[in-house]
């Protein structure tokens, strides 16, 4: 099996959500999945709302990123998770 570089856009529930706290929670969720470096980037969306994009490397697997997306979407301060990039390595 190969490896995949994944970029997910994580949308907070409101503008008041502490993205640094969400980032730490994401690290914990991805700890068992990511096999490569994780990168985080804050991306302004509109009207003061900022999303968090997380990029990491994971093994190519059946089901793709769906299990990771569901785990992240289950976090308290997360409204949605959308894959914005997948690249085979």
C-alpha cells in the first residue's frame, strides 16, 4: 500500500471557538492515523470566521479518509470537515 497526503478543512461551530484548542484536539485524534508530519494553517473564510486546514500523511486504506473525518467531526467545537486535497505519494 502507498501513502496519501491529506488536507482537511475543519470548520468551527462559531467565531468564538479557540482554534488553538481545536488544533491540540486534532493532534490527539490524528496521533494513531498520521504517519507523517502534521501541518496546520488558519484560513480566513468570511465575517470573522476562520477555518483550520490540517495536512498530514496517512497510509492508503480502504474507506479513505472517512474514518478520520468522522472522528474529527465528533469533536465538540467542530461544525464540519471537508477534504480539500488528496495526493498519492
